[in-house]
C-alpha cells in the first residue's frame, strides 16, 4: 500500500491519514457497543459505550482543528511539527491499544481493522515524508516525543472528563 501512496505529497498523505483516522473513529464508535474492549489491566476502568463515543468525538474534533491549522499555515516548521506529531500519535495508537489488546484477548477490538489497514501505512507514510524535512533526527524525535506526551495527556483528560460528565 505504501508504494501506491508514495507519490503523494506530505500534505495529501496527511489529508488521507486524517480521513482514515475519522473512518477509524467511526468504526470504533459503531462497534464499541457490540464488542466492548476486554481490558487486560484490572486497575484501569475503561469507558462505557456512551462515554467512549463522546471521547472519540472530542478527540476527532481536536485532531481536525490541528489538521486545519497545519494545512493552513505558511510556516513549514509548524506544519512539520503538527503533521509529524499527529502521524506519530496515530501510529502509536495502532499498537497500543489495538494490536496489543487484540493479541492479548485473541478477539476483535473496536477499530482494529482500520487501524492496521489504514492508520498504520498512512502514519508511516507521513512520518517517512516528513523525516526528510527535518535537519536532524534529534529534532524529528523530539517532535514525536512531545506529541506522544501531549496526546496521552489529552486522551487522559478527555476520558476523565467524559467519565465524570456522561
């Protein structure tokens, strides 16, 4: 799949990734009520169906706002930071929780199919295209790290918010 998409510009690859992310979230929202996540960690209380749908909706809006800002900016450094960060967070999400829980439970986990078939290759494509725009690996990895931490904190805040309000 990557070879088919390799001719895309970074912005078009990011646009495809955002579309895949939204499709992925729709898959999760539709299937979460029918295939509740089997939580491998007893100390973590997962969100219920309604809470999860609210959380995934809020996170989708947050990513869309970042995407719109990134493609609208004339500052290439801002675009690289945001697009690299989004791709890294979505790549991480493929493995944790989707593949990890799928392997742990040997069951379908909501979003697994689109995560593996769409988000995985498109995230790798965006990261590959963006890597060449950085002057150093250190800066590239620093941007990935910053977004992974920020993404995790945003996820925790949104889950906490919906668990208390919904």
